[in-house]
């Protein structure tokens, strides 16, 4: 039995359409979200695992008619910590946006520590 090493194909030789449609390490289809789409009915954790927040219920029956949900790849990442989230916190029209939520794949403890670092006074209203 012979074993062959996989040969890496140079990126330049791949068709552009193949590069654009390739999503390595993903087993789910792309989720295209539009303004006005319904928020998924699932529980998130804020501050600790015991404090559950359901954004669908907050928007549906909780009285929130509009808001912003910001998804970030990771707490404490350079671009998100230095540019992206602070730009939302310091935006002059933040109060007009409704409730603002920042969600990530990190656990509740990491997100709480990151929130405390980004907005220690909690004056922005970003959850």
C-alpha cells in the first residue's frame, strides 16, 4: 500500500469562483441576515451562566421595537477591542439605535470581563 502526500495547489491557479465559494472548516450553510429578519429564539448568557437572555423574547414580547445585534468573532481580539466595538460605544447616535447587544462565541465570564474593560462605567447601554 502506498501513501501519497497531498500536494498543495497554489492559490493563483484556482478559479476565482472556487475561491469565493470555498468555506473551509464549515459544515453549515452561510447564514444571510437581512434588516428586519426575526431574531432566533435561543438563550444567551450575560455576565454568568445563570443569567440567561433571550433576544427573540426581548424583541418580541419585551417591548423592544428595534435594536442592533453586533456579532464579533472573539472577545479581546485586537480589531474588535481597539476599533469595532469602541466605535459603537462612542457613536453619537447610539441612543437612537435602541438596545445594542454584542454577541460572541466566548463564554459569559470572558464577555463580562471584556465588557468591563471596554465600558467600565456602563454608561453606553451596550449589553
